[in-house]
C-alpha cells in the first residue's frame, strides 16, 4: 500500500531529514506561530507508526488541544485507520499500531503507560514536574523517538532541553523555525504583528526567541516593586484607578502620584454598592486625588454615578479588549523602564503575585489579549493600569521623563515642550 505523507516546506524538511531516521532519541524544536509544528508532528508520528507496529502518544497541555489534533488526524488519515475512538481519543491503524492522545490537565493519569514514539506539543506550556514525573518515564522501557515542539515561553525547562540538542551528542538534537519560514504564511500579517505587538512578545511568538523574563508579561518587577511603606505625605498630584469587583472579586483602588509612585492601595470585598461607593469616596478624598478612572462595566457604572454625584472628578472607563491592551501595554512599558514604583513583595504580595502570573494569548486572527490565568484574579493589576492611565492620559501628566544617574525615579526630571 502506497501512502503519501504531507509535502513539508523547507523548514519542516530540515527537521525531518535531521531526525526522522537519525540515531537521536529526542528532538527539540522551537518554532514561531504558524510554522506548521502540529502538522509536522502529526506526519512524523505517522511515519514512525506506519513503518513499525508500535505505540505512540500525543501529549498536549490541555484536553481541547488533544481533541483538535485527534479530529484533524482522524479526518486526514481515514484510509489507514482501522478504528478511531473519540471518547478515549485513541486511534488504531491498519498495521496494528496505536496512537493515544493525552493531556497534562491531570498529569498523574499519564503514569503507567509505555510508548515507543511520542510528540509533546506546545511543550513549553507543560509543567516541568509533569515532564519529569509522568511523561518521560513512559519512554524509559521502549521509547525510540520523541519530538518536543513548542513556541518558546521564557527560559524554562524547554529551553534547557533545547540547549541539550545544540551539544552535538547522540541523544538530543535541536532545531528552530521562524513563522516566516512557512511559505504559506501571510507575510503582511507577520509584519503587522511586528508593528503592533510588544517587541519581546513578537520575538517569542514569531521569531522563536527565548526571553530572559521569568513571567509572560511584566518584566523588572524586582526593580520596581520596592516600596516598603507608603508615603502619604508625598508632594504632587495623586490619581486613582478603581476596579469594581463582583461577589468573590475584590474592589481595588490604587493611588499613583504624577511621577508614578504608589501612594496607597485600598482592597476589599463583601460590601454593598452604597458602602463600596462611600469607602472609595472617602479614600480618594483623604488623599486629595486630582481625578481618576473607574471601570464602568457591570456594577462599576453604579459606583461611577455615586462618585460623580459626590463631586469626585471621575472618568468612566469601559473595558474592551482594545482599551485593555492599550492600558496594559502602557503599564508594561512603564514597569520595564522603571517609570513607575510599586509596593514590594512584602508590603503587598497580592499585587506581586498578580503581576508575576499575568499572561497573554494571541488568537488565530492575531488578536492580542491579556488576562490572569484561569481561576486567578487580576483586580489589582486592572486598578493599577487605570491609575497609570489616569496619570498619563486624562489629567495632564504629559511630560517626557528623563532619568539622570540610572533608572531611580527620585532622580527623574520632567520636561515639557513649550
């Protein structure tokens, strides 16, 4: 029976030639988005399983990713499949080989399997413990080939394995693939992404470069989260940003001076709308705030009206993705260049944790979104973002910052064009 696999582009061909039949057991590939990594992985798996009867595993970070690849492979390979079980996500091929799709949502469930061939897709998004304790042991008895492929995500365990493949040993080999290597990719779209995304994110997502950062979004936190005690006597204008929480979420009001120093943070939950409004009004009045933003989505509109009627200089902020991306990108930049000074990890660990865990996604159409990880909160980050936008956009902090003698804000001189 003649079987024709896909026609690889130049970048994919280099990986196939270097690993498909080589002596190496592990191949680590760092790629940009739209390189065609999943298609490459599917065809390598077919190449191995159809030549020799064996057991294969496809590992993905989450179950939905497994479902997607299972459906793609099942549709494309109907003529060589004896049985496809959608409930168990298993495929049995006409030569007796089997392919099992497993996710690391609960990686302990992977223990006990034994495989000949494996593809670990989006590997950088899988926890190191899952790799070491559950996944790799399944290759210890009979494992022959393992493709570890992903878009980079900082310099985590995936980076360590990538470096192993650059040492010219007989076990590991590594490759990299840029998004633009794919001749079918929209080059104009890639250029648009280059112009619109933060440079670190663009380089990681499309150039497959490993970032030094330990978190996805905010860098230099240890250089900016240094306030051990709030200085309520700080001279200068003060601006606020308010994120109003519902049920279990917190309502947070962050105060920033015009130079970007955090003057105070009020965080609470479990209050009625009226009590919430009164606490916020009292807080911003006590600190003589010049003005600020209140997020008006959902119950925030009621808080905005209460504050406006009380005479507080408040501006509504409707959070949609465009506004949020604009605000978060400004906050990213100000933190990166130390144009803002935040509470230390000791003074406010909740803020440090939210900033550290904050993440981003790029949808299939290239749209950038920012959010806290699933099940986590970003109330303080949103409040901080709004306060930062207030001091920069609405209430007159239009000066250009120049740092003298390093990045310490206390040495900052504000210049304005006449």
